[in-house]
């Protein structure tokens, strides 16, 4: 059976490290700890003393002062790996962790997972062709010698790099290596670790090369594993669930993310908030259990964006000063039809176009594929339409040569409604309130990518209350905005009640309003 030697790099919070080590070794696994030399000797002594009676714990022979992006992180990892290889001869797998990582499955599940296939788990994509690096330096990471830390000595870092560029001091990459890149959170078999250590002893030239590359923890092991192990034995993925925000910062998980984490197809997750003691305790108890029945799905990133960013869509772009100070025109009238069920609003819009002879556009601020005339490029993307929304609407009024337009909006676009309703033009909102049964919510989850056909029913069931609450929350935000000229029809009201509201909204007689209220299949899903 698999036995994991965890390679733990940490630099703070001795009590949390002691607790983490005890939990991870409770099921028969072991751990090798490197505690950053920049941290105080007293903190390190507390860790050693707290784990002195645990035979499943060892420490890196030498403590290294680590810096982000530096070779020191690889050096610290190698030191901890060497200690683990020597101390734990029966360890079958070596799993890289940080102090911010936590298990999200049981040890039993993890051992059976690793026993299932004889493979290494490490992200390793081609450095030059994969597009793994999204921003910043690419080839410059390798071909120039980086002698100082970019974060600590920014001016000197770029001055030295520019100096090498001007004098043509680019260096060659070792010819027999294909440089790979990926996450530093890997899980490698013992045979692979031994091959990597042997390679390091035999190839000091490669060590010298990587010592002065930038962010080598994303390239060193990723390159060497591909060099010493056959591709068929490598699974190009990490077993640690991690995500990044829009700003490139790691997402932090809290107490209320327990169910979300358990449903992901990973063994560990990072970063867990230091304050989330309840989450850590629950995950620690889970690791020590014999549980095997996990309803695994792959929607973690989409689910997290949804759960943490409710109501944010449509509020992403702040109005520009030239937008907020402009107007659609005092004599113009914008009629906003707001409905979560897009097909309902589209059906009503189609009937209203015919009955009122008013131009109308569908979800132009929510749906990229919405048919919209050419407006000099502002119409090309949802980002541009939302950012320049007043300019877009003015151009549409001018394009059609009218003073009255209808558009459909999703209820989450409250800030856009607020912006238009604050305009000097004569604008109004018709909110179509619908009921949402479980079948509709499940269909919605599939349409927006929160679930797939293979998503376990238990995961979908956990999602439904949040979706229903989210829809209710959007309606509450609209009510709380206190808009004037805000009209509502409801799926559960009779035809005449809705027609009376439509007559006032569209300024129609009751016969014409009833014709709109009688739109065929209006509320059918």
C-alpha cells in the first residue's frame, strides 16, 4: 500500500505546523519539514520539541533562507527530500506541500488513489509553446543570469538583465533538456525522486544553470522529471486543488468551503485560511477516517467564482467620467425588460415589438451573441458594451432614428439599471418575476457550466439552495435600489392583473396590453 512522505515547506505559525504534521502522520504516513531560516530559531525549536516523539517526522538537514522566485526554494525542497529519502525507506510517494495546504480526502482514499496507477503527478508543460506563463517574463527567465531578487531589488534586477541584453550575454540552455513548466505542487514516486537526486549529483552543470534562473520552482522538477521518466508514466496534473483570482493571487478557502473542497478531484487544497480552524479540524478528522465515498466533480473553479462572486457580473466596470456625465437624451425613453428566464423576456419582447411598433434588442449587455448593429467597434465584446453602455445606447438611438427603445436585462445587472435610471432621459423597468423549480435550476446550472451530465446528484443537490437564494438575492437588490418607474408582472398572477401593469408600462389600452400578456407559451420552460 502507498505510504506518503510529505515534503513540507513552511515559514511561520509553529503551532499550526505541529498540528498539521500530527494530522498527516496519524494514518501511518510521514513528513519531512523545512522551516525557513528567516524565521526565528525559537520558532523552529518549538516545532522540533513539539514533534520530538513522532517517529514519522524528520527535518531538512540544513535550513535555507528562502525568497520567492529564487533558487533557494528548490534548494530547500531538495534538502527536505534528501532527508525524507534517508529517514523513510518504506515511503513510496513524495508529496510537496506548504503550510497553507490541507487534505480534502481521507488517507484511505489517497492511498488507494496512488495505488491505482503507477504514475507521477506533476504539471509539466513545454516552457516555450504551452502558453502556461500568462504575463511577465518568459524566455528571459532562462537565458539571463538572475543574481538578485526581483521583489526586493527591482531596479537592480532589471538593470542587470538589461545590461546582459545590451552586451549580448544570453546563455544557452543545456542542449539535452526540454525545459518544462508547471505548478510546484507535485506528487512523485520514490523511484522518480531517486532518479532526480542521482541526476543532480551527476549533472552539476544543470544545477548551475537553474541556480540563476528566475522562479526555478516552476521549472526545475518539471524539467528533470520529464528527462528521467517516460512520458507514459507521468500524469500532467497536480493533485492539489488551487485557484487564482482575477488579479493573479491565490484564492483562500474558509470554513464554508468544506463541501466545495470535498467534491473536487484532488487530494489536497491550498490556500486554507489560518483563521479557518473549523475547516482545518473537519478536514483533519476526514483525513483520519476510512471514508471512500466522495462525490467527485470537476466544477470547482466555476462553482467558486459563482459562490464568491454573486451579483458581481454587470458591476465589473465602473462608469467612466465621460459616461457618467453624459445622457441618452432628455426626450428619449429606454424600456428595460428584466427577467432571469431569458426565453421569457425574449418572447415578451417579440410580442411587444409587434404590438407597440417599438424597436427592441435582446440581452445585448449579457449575451455576446446578441444581434446588434455595427457601432464603430463598441459592440464587439460584452466588456466594451458594458464599459461604454451610455455611448452604446446613444448610438443605437441614433442608428435607428428613434426616441424609444426596448432592451432585455439579466437581474444581476443592477448597476447598469442604476446607471440608466439615474439618466435624465425617461427610462423605466419592467421586472418579470418567475418561479424556479428544481428542474429549471438544474438546467440553469448545466447551461452556465456549474454542473455537467456526469456531476454527481449529491453535488447538484447541494448547489440548488444556493442558486435559488442567488435568484432571490438579485430580486431583492432590485427592490432595495428603490427605482422609480419600476413595474412588475408575475408568472403566478392572472392575465388581467399582468395586463394592467403592461398597459401602464407600455402606455397602452387594455386590449393591446392583454395581447402582450397573452404571448403564446410566455412562461413555458
